[in-house]
C-alpha cells in the first residue's frame, strides 16, 4: 500500500467521523443550538477541506471548485471563535455584525482573483502546475498564518475573561465548560503549529507528495 493510499484511507475515516459528528450536532435536541450548529458547520468545512487527500487520485474537479475547497479553510478560525463566544455567553445570538467574520475568507478570494479566478482555464492550469512558486500562494500562506494567530489570541482572551467571571460566581458546570474550551483551544494551537510547519516545509524542504497537497 503506497503512502497516498494509506493517507486516503485515514482521511476517509476522518471525513466520515467529522460528518457523523456534524449530523449529530445539527440534529441533537439541546439548549445550546447555536453552539452545536456552529461546531457542526466547522466539522463540515473541515471534512470538505481535507477531502482532497482521498479523492485527488480518482476524481478531477474543476480547478475553481478545487481552489474554493482549499480556501474554505479560512472560515474555520472565525467559526471556532464564534463557537467559543456562544459557549461562554448564554445569551449569545448570531447577529448581522458577525458577518464581518467572513472578511478573512473574502480577502483570500480577492488575493487569487487577478492570477486565478479572472483568467482563462489555460492560465489556471499553468497557475496550478506552478502552484507553490506563485506570489499569491506565498502571500496567502503568510496571510493565513496571521489570521489564525489573531483568532487564537481572540479565543484565549475570551477564555481569560470567562475565567475571571467564574472566579466571581463559581459553578462546577461552568468550570467544566471552561476546561473543555481551554483544552480544545490548546489542541487547535498544536494543530496550527503543525500546519504552519508543513506550510514552511513546502518552500524550504523536499517536494514530498503528501505535503504538496
């Protein structure tokens, strides 16, 4: 079994579990509907984003669709931030102002408009064949790093405020909620560090198929 097949099987399992969790969060009856739906959407986006590792060898999607699949990851950090807010504040409701969190994704799309979205299919093929040498891609990697850092800092700041509130009105349930959110954020921070290292390796390391996806 080659590396791609093994990665594809692992990814397929992860995607299946992520979608299963999303369905559960969308359908379970609970008072935290907003939190569950936000996390459910996050799992769907996560599944779509990593799905390339098992379909790329068998299915060739249009270049525009495949690019959007990759860029949809820019919705992940805002969704996690909103999830934390909805978990911390019992009166949290999605409002029009929260649409501002679509800005990072919109900027990412705009970065690729001149060199990818607004050109012919032939030029898109050339862009894709030389993907990692394009200035847009390098800038996008730095931009994605900054966006992730900003949202992680916002999440940690929100949790710090939440902890101060818990000290004023201690509750076992709320304390458990804080620990869960804090551990989740730590886990995501480690994942972010690994992802960043992978991005850096793309430009300074050997051209390994798994990392080049």
